[in-house]
C-alpha cells in the first residue's frame, strides 16, 4: 500500500464529508466527533483492489489502536472489516500522524477486556451487540516500523 495511491472515501455522504474535513485539516476538524476520538482507516478492497478510507471511533491499549466493526448492529460486518481480514496491511491517520499498520481481530482471550474499554468510550456498542446475532469483533491495529 503506497501513500501515493488514489484513495476512495466512504460513499456515505456525511462520512465522506467528515473524512474530507479530517484530511484537509490534519484532523483539526473531524479528529473528534460526538465527543470521541476518530481516526481514518484505509484498507484495500478485497474485490476491487482499490484503497478505501473511512472514519472510525477509536480507543487505545498501550501503543495499539482499537476499532469496532459494529456496522450499527447490522447482521453483516462492514466492508472495511472484510477488507482488512483479506489484507491486514492498512494505513491509519490519527490527527496529522499518518502511518502504515497491521490490523487483526482480537482473540477470544483478548476481546472481553478490549470490548469493555471500547464500550466505555461508546456505550452504544453494547446495544449494537444485543440487537445482532453476529459477534461484533474488536480490531487491534499496530503501527509498523517506518
């Protein structure tokens, strides 16, 4: 994943606007939304091979970033999660900091503590889990060495 490759932003109108503001201001606008910290995650489309970017609420566990593919409690995982499962090499932007990273799903042993951390940041995750049969995972993102 080269930083110079063209990136396609989320097609959902308000998300695309949020991402655009975030990128244009190095996160000064959009780095916090609804009182929560936000990052930009870029994955490679598992079908198209194109780079796809979206904005996500995140938490921290030491040096690791955590995100939740809740998809609002829908029956299916969001596309960005399916993409990183197919290719765990991702790009992340947190404020002005842009970096290559590797993403993975938390193991069954790791998930309870990480879920608790993320549900404290965004309590609605518990409601999303209650309304769907799928197990909503927690994704761990670790920065790769430069």
